[in-house]
């Protein structure tokens, strides 16, 4: 795949520089959380296939929230699941691994994919195969300084850290040149377990505050 063939991240996701990863016990928990996040300024979410019923719920969620949120599908490890997510309208795909059959399936479907890896070999393999960006996972092991190391040999690589990214780390990764950050528990807190949605909105607004370009991050 050439650079011109590489599908880009959706415009809202690229502009927001923040992806909220939502991993719950059931897909019917998504809607009130998405409503709160959208109201707090979040523009991109990753719904994980480790939550039962995610692909079944996806068309309904896209109909309700698709004009306000980019909705990606994450924790994708099977090409058939990737193809089904694309058919049902997912805006992008995220996977914790770098595997050729997933990258090929995304290319065939014409959908942006963000494969995960930690080593330079894994991350370069995903980027060279046409990923929209690569996910450094788990990013807490390496820290923001890893970006400089990667961009020495791979100057054009687009990087999204994931795993253990709290508010302070999000700002640090973006200052170091990350294209976006992927955030789960530090933003969601207990919202999927009956926690306060008002508190969720406050946490989301704080993350939006450090990830918008106007913040200087």
C-alpha cells in the first residue's frame, strides 16, 4: 500500500486527538455514557468487542450518535469481526495486535485501522502495511520519550499511546508529538457501574481541555 492509499483517521478523531475506550459488561450500557461524553465535548469513542453485543448494538448507536461522535470498534482480533464492523458502519478499527490478516481485511474494506504493538518491529510493520496510525500498547511501559526513539528511524509514523494514559500522561504524550491519545479507565471511572454521569462529564471535560490544540499540548 502506498502512502496515498492509506486510509486516514476520521476527521473528528484526528482533530480531537482523544479516543475514549469504553469496555463494559453489556452493550446496553453504552448509550447513557455516550450521551454524557458527547455533551462534554468528546468526539471519538472506541467500543470494544470484549463487551458482549457490541456489533449488534452498533447500528443503533450510529443512528443516535453518529452525527456527534466517531464510533470505532476496538479489541478486534478476527478478520470476520473486522469485516462485520465495517459493514455495520464503524468509523475506524482498533486492534491490540499487529497481524497481517487484520491489516489486509481493513485494506479490503477501505477502513482506517490502528493496530497495536510495543516494539519497533511491531509498530513499523503496522505502519508499513497501511495503518492510519499505530497504537503503542501498553504505553505505560515506555513513556512519552519513546516517541523520539521511534521517529528517529521512522520519521513519518503516527502514534497513539494506549494503556495507563491518565490526564498528566495524555498531556505529556501530546507534547511529545503523539497524534492522539487513547484513554479508558482514568476518564470513565465507575460510569459503567452506576457511577455519577455528572462526574463523568467533569472528567471528560478535563481531558478535552488538555487534548485540544488550543491548550498548547
